[in-house]
């Protein structure tokens, strides 16, 4: 019995520290009664007490005390099943845009001849996956923090009907009229994931000026050594983009906390499509359609770089015109849909 008592003492040592003293006593008492019953049955079959060696073999069959205590550990997740669908949605979205932006920016650095920017192959097959890994790391850390808050401080978070255990069927929203305009009704999980991704993207945008590595990768450290400099219009464009992203994430967050995400707004898509037109329109006002210029036009190699800029700036301006036209068409379509919905509601 001395070995059994020592065994149970070892089990107690590895029980979760979150369990109360009384709960630990109950567990040990239950195990003790179970093991003593098994021991009496074995000794009854043999007609004698177990020898020390037989006792050791039997306890070894029961398992390591750490394993026995581990059965009483609560189920733990880095990201639990409630948040995992949202996590997966945001992760895919962030990985896609990190790959597109990471490859695009580094390819431009290579094409413009920034020192130590490497080759096109490195931009695609090395820096692209690195950008995806960085984005996945940050998304995972954010959702792990949210999982911790949900588990330990649920009162700090807004009430969410789809997640709280104590939800009541009487508090479900009333049925909404059938929509015939084809606008898809958002789900709670996707809208929550969208809001989280928008906050992550806004934080990334705000950090880029101070930490250009987040956008340009290693090429940011060599950009000041290159012959080119971006025009001030691009910084104006950056500020407008940040302002409209902040407005969007604030609007969506307020809808999320108030439950207004269930009723898509007619005004919201019009507002942000108009914002898209404004931001692209800012670029179209660039002086002499210049987005990039030489740091030192008097340098000996200026002629070579000037010829490159004569192709780059017009190409960028043409691209902006195409984008502006696409956004204008989308804005016109949203106006048309808003008109249809207003007719239906009236």
C-alpha cells in the first residue's frame, strides 16, 4: 500500500493548479477507491498479497502519474472551434493579399533597379512566401489573443448572439422581408472576420511609413541608396487611403457592436465607392503625371534612369486611369442597385 500511496501522491502533484483543494481531494479519493478495488481483486485471484515487484509492474500498467493527472486537464486551444472559422477566413484573405502585395512591390523594386533588390525569381519564390508567413503569424497572434479574452474575460467583449452560451431564442431578430435585388446577406462569422481583417490592415498601413520593411521587405533598407524618389502626391494618396480605411473600419465596427450588420446599408457601399474614386482621383492630379523622379538629375548615370522614368510614369498614369474607370463603373452600378432597392421598399 505504501507504493500506491506514493503513486497517488505523485498524481496529486501533477493535477491542474486551477483545481480547488477540495476538487483535488475528491479526485485522489476516487482514484484511491478504484485502485484499491483493483488491488483487492488481483490479490483475491492470487490468494496472497502482491510482492513489491508485482506491485511495481501493476502500477506501471496503470500509467505514468503525469498521464493520469493529464486526464483532468481542461481542453485547451490556441484558437478554439468558435473562432476557428473566422480565423481561417481572415488567414486566407490576409495570405492572399500579402502574397499579391509582397510579390508586386518586390518585382517593382527589381524592375526599377533598386540596389540589392535581387532577381525576379527571388521576388516571387522567396519574398512572396516570406510575406505570407509574416501575415499568417500576425493573424494567428491576434486570434490567439481573442481566444484568450473569450475564455478568461468574456465580459470585456461585446455580446454576440452566435457565440455566447447563454443566448436566448426569444432574442433572435425578427424575420426580414425577402430581398429581390440580389444583394447577399452577410453572415455573422464573415462579417466578424471582415472587421478583424480591416483592423489588421489599418494597423499595417499606419506602420508602413515608420517601418517600410513591412511593405518593401529587405529592399526598404536599400531604397534610399537608389536613384529614385517618390513624388509628394503619393504621400497625399497614402493619407487619403488611411482616412477612408479608418472610416470604413469604424463604420463596420459600430455595425458589428450594434448588430446592424444584419441589415446591409444602401449608403455604405456608395460612400466607399465614392471614396475609391476620390483616392484614385488624387493620383490623377499628379503634377506632369509624375509619380517617381530622380534624386540627383545631375548624376553621370541620370540619362539612363531618365529613359526608364519616361516609360514608368506614363505607364503608371495610364494604369491609374484604367482603375479610375473601373471604380467609376462600380460606383454607377451601386447607384443603380440603390435606386432599385429604394423602388422596392417604396
